[in-house]
C-alpha cells in the first residue's frame, strides 16, 4: 500500500507499507525498509547495523552512516546503543526528509542523530582534513558505507574502493577509531574480499580482520572489517547480553557469517 509519494528532481519516490514495515522506493528501486515492531527490519538492512555487536554496545559512541536511505539502519542503532553522536550523510535530500518525518530521526525523537544533505565522498574528505588539525579528536567507532545509486533499475555502488589508488578505502580507514568497525555493502563477494588482507583480490592497505555477511534471499555481500580482532563468539555474547538468546537465533536465521580474515 502506497502511503506517500513524490516526484522531485526527475526522481519518483514512494513509501509503501507492508504489514508493520515501511519501504522506500526511488524510481522503482527498493532503497530501504524499517520495521519498528520487531528486532529485525528484514532484508539486507539488518546486515548494516547488527555488526555493531562485534564490539560491546556501550563502546560504540560515535557512528557515521554514509547513505541514509529512509534511515532504517540508523533507527535501529539509535534504539540499541547509547551513542553520543550518530551522523548520517545522503546526497538525496528527499531521503533525509523521509528519515526525519516517517522514521523519527529528528531532533525531538532522536537527539543524538544528525542528518546532512551532502555528497558523502566530499563530506568525509573534508571531515578528515578538519580532524587532522585536531590531533586529539577521536575517530568513528562504527562506519557504515551503503553508498548506492540506481542505473537502469539496478543498484550500483557510488564509489569503488580500488579507484584512484584506493583513495576511498584510505579515507574510510583514516576516519575509523583504532578499534573501529567498517561495514560495507559490496556488489560482490570479490569486492568484499578486496578489503581484507590475504586474498587474491586484496587491495594495498586492506584490513587485517573481517567477516562476510549474506542473506539467503539477496545478492548483496557485506564486509565487516577492522584493524583489530573480530570474532563471532564476541558478536553472539554481546548480542545475547544486550537483547537475549532469542535475538541471537533470529539474527543467525536471517544472516550467514563467513570469516574472511
């Protein structure tokens, strides 16, 4: 059921309701899904926020989300961690408006969240340059890279990790705290492996530790990477402590983990 619709800047936006879920479409491409009535949003969007449990949730204080969509991942982060700051960047101002109005990512309902209409690639480069001048400024504990656009009805990554001598990968690593986690929505398993050392596809300066996450019903491959150790045992323990044993089972039924490094 369509609950909201808009045409703007040559794009066609729709919010559709399916049960308790709201789904954002742009030009008929499925961009985001949020379900406030249950733990999991469903689909690929849980693979953006559930990796936070590779670290103790109380240690995740500063988060950057590149590619907001309708704000499904940010809303779950806001619900399950006590962050000081969650920053979301999206090049589409309509997405920002949807996230604020329909998902509750506004100053009143989620004061720790700040959403910015900007080019995420330029924004991160500028933020890194500004932080370089402040040697005591901490990096992000969690960065989610979900930068996509649609081409002929298909989602495409907005920036390659390998292009321009790995410039984007370098910017992401520069912005991470020493124990920080990068969650990257990749177009293929090979692209995820390129972010991790020890693989044929590995890029220079790739990460030492990583997992691949996949959902049986979707083609997306997510890479969760860090400079420091990641273990599925820690992920299970942190999730169980925060949300209970049943939450671990629901998450593992929906998502398949594979260690990459």
